[in-house]
């Protein structure tokens, strides 16, 4: 159920790789006249290196711990904006708890096959192996479902996904 306070909180775009979190989030922020923050870009800035380099030099555990810290810092800012999470950010109990208290989580629900068609073969460290990618997507789905305040079908073209999010925002206002 939507409350009038949902737009007074951080709007957090969640979902698997290739769901459109950054693209939709950036456009939503512009439409709502809010700041946009991409968690992965904030992590890269914090670490002083690109995500593939973080994974190769420091590993996924370091990345996930840093990701949780960076998200906490962002969400504690006084003026809420729109935040695009990395695909695995909701795997952290602390991050899910924080977001349930401080944000409205919008899950861009993309099917694993559509996600793979969008990111397979890219430089993303977790998109190198199709089988692993698909299994990881299926394993994360219950976490996204549990954390979501809003679910949007993200298999559609970007413009349609953005329209669906905009319709939700209009109804929530």
C-alpha cells in the first residue's frame, strides 16, 4: 500500500544486473527534481578504482562490506534522492534493514534471460559465465521480492519501465 510519505524518503532502485536501475533512476530523479546517486559509482569513488579492479584486487567480500557502508552513508544524507543499488546490495541484512526504515525500494523485476541479453559479455565481474549469472539471478529473486515496496516489470523497453515507475510516483504523490 502506498502512503504519502513514500516520496519523502529515498527512492531506491533495486534489481538484478541489466534491470535498468541506473537508467530509470537517473530519469526518475530528473523528473522529480532530485539528486541521483549510483551506488556503484559511489563505491568506485570511495575505493579509487573501478568495480572490476576492486573484485580482482580486493575480492567480493571487501566489495560487499564497502558497498553496505557507502549505501548507509548515502541514505543518511538529509535530503533524499534517488539511489540505484548494485544488483547484490540487498544481500546484506544490514542494508535491507536500513532501507526498510529509510527508503522506498522499487524493484525492477527483470527475468534472468532478459538480463543476460542486456549484460552478457560485458566487463561486469559477475556477468562472465551465463550459467552462474542465471543461477545467481534466481537465488536473488526472493531477496528482491522481500525488500520491495513496489515491483515494476523491467522486461519491457526502458521507456515503458520508466512510464510504469512514473505512474507509481504520480499515484504516491
